[in-house]
C-alpha cells in the first residue's frame, strides 16, 4: 500500500502508467534529444509491470529516456530524490535528458513523487551531497558515508537504505560497480521491492543477469523504438553465450574483426 499526502492508497505499483512525446511541445526536432532516432516517429511507453527493464546499445538513448522520465517525476536529471540538487548545472556544457521531459506527458494512477533516480555516473556527487546535508543540519542523523566503502559495497549500501520505500525508482546501469555476486544481491533487493507492491522500478542495464529478473517487462530500445524482447534474444546475452562457450576462440575472433 502506498501513501499520498498522508492518505492510504491501496493501489499497487506501477503508478506511472504511460509516458508519451507531445510533438506540439517540440520546438526543434533536429535538436538534441529530439533528434534521437527512437523519437523521430513519435514515442510512447506503457508501464504494465512494477519492474520495467530497458536494454540497448550505447548511443540508442536509454540514459536520455530515463533522465527525461526522472525529470518528469520531479527528480534532478543528475540523480537523487525529490527536491535534491546534487550537481550545479549552471556551467554544464553537456545536454542531458531533462530537456526531453519538457515535451513528455504522463499518465499516473496515482501521482507518486517519492522515490529515487540512481545514475552510476553521478553516484559520488549524490553521496557527497547527502553527507554534506547531514553535516549541515544538526537535526539529521549522522552522514550515511557511502563513500568509505568499496565502490560496489557503497552502491549496495545505498540501495538498501534508499530503495525499499514507497515510490518510483529509476536505475541507470546499477550494475556498473557490482561484481556478479553483488548483482545477485541487487536482484534480491529487486525481489523485495517487487513483492512489497509499493515500488515501481524503471531500469536500464547492460547486464544479462539483471535482464533476466523474473516477472519484469524487458524492452529493447533501438532506432526503431521500444519492443518487447526475451533475454536470450538480446545481443548482450548472445555475446556472453558465445564467449563462455569458447573464451579463447571468441576473443581471438573478435580481435581479428
């Protein structure tokens, strides 16, 4: 069960039901991010499960899409929770997916604004932001200090502390610092979130292990848009299968291409 404005909401996740591109809000289709191939013929995405996993090659727009959805949900495009501003964007040169949110529309049932947007690229900035906020406010408990642990352990401690509450949680490549055994621990966390009934997860990953989470909706993003896919049919799984069948021959062949 979820809470909204102190009212008990008995509807289960997913809360974000649908997002779509409103062409009337796109001033320049040739400008980033609207120039991305998957946005050229319009775009819409329905959320049918509590956990949605998006895969695709680098450059297809996965991170941009997640940044746009996160900004639409009220999170900073650099990561964090509602109201967090972990990164100063005033001097930034890079174009991020927050611009996409300006042209996106969404259907919610109900509108949930709790949760977290996790980006592997900005984890250290967000962790330092949390530590600094705790030090500056004497009413807060001691800093969480996620950075005194190894990279992967810091990720897991962060997930355990921040991602088991009611809300919408967006993960952009959470496996980046996780060993295979730690990815199993993350899958266990996903299972707890899934079974809670109050957490919606939208995740982009390159890890076949995470793609295989049972019960999730797995989608492949390409220049043609999003399409349902089985983990066995992804390029990620195919390459890893060929590698493990004969590692030496696989590497020799790939290096010769």
